[in-house]
């Protein structure tokens, strides 16, 4: 992720796939997911990162996002927030995840983020009040974590529940995101 100044003087983050293949596919999937979420929920910019622009550079996808100076992890580590600030940030994180899951496809199936962790919540703390949004949708799915009998590899083991690593015959549900949020 690169930090840059956009043409209008606003700070932006540029996310560029370093390699072709799965890395590029994940970034393309993230762009597609964010566009789908924005179409489905006009309030999405309040709880998720927003794609300001996107394209391809030398065959690799890129996207521009608003700049958030902290992840939830770095904000807690560097700002030492008071309990009311921390509680507000965690409520916003939980609300963002619920809204994301509710933005699922028209078949009524919830979306599953698959990589909920403190580094995938971005924070802007203006006037001591945090603004928290959900980010990193490259592993997100509208219907499931993985096909039956195929374990998921798109998650951070410290935050994922055991069913993300085990071969299963049933598809996991959004509870895996809830587990990861609780660990967060």
C-alpha cells in the first residue's frame, strides 16, 4: 500500500498487485466486491473503504482508496485510547462487519469476509473520536468460505476458527467472521 496525494490534494492509498496470478486475482475480486457492496448499500462509505479509482498498470490491477492513517491494531498501540473511544471503535467494527455480511447477493446468502482481524479495520481518529471502516475484501465470498472438502487458505490463522483449516463436508457460515471479530 502506497500513501500519495491525489489530484484534488486529498491523501489517498494506492493498492497495487505486485505480482500477476493469485495476488492480482485477489485485488480484482476486492475491487469487484467493493463495487457490488456500494451498489447494494448507499451508506457503505460510512463503514467500508471506498474505491476512488482503479485500473491496470503493466497488466496488474491497482485501486485508489481514501487514506486511513491507522489500522485498529496500530491505533490502539500508538494512541492508547480511553475506554469510551475503544468501545466506540469496536462497536463500529462490529457494525461494519454486520453491514458487510448483510450486503450479500440477491439470493439472500450473506457475504463472508474470511479475514477479519485488527489490521483489516482502518481508523481515522479526528478530534479524539475514531472512525472505523472495514477493509481488505480480496478473500470475501458472497456464499461460503470454501467449496465442500476444500479448506480455506484466505485467512489469518490466529483469528480464524478451526473450521477454516479442516476439511469439511458442510459449508461454513458467517459465524467464522464473528469468531474472528471476537478474537480481535
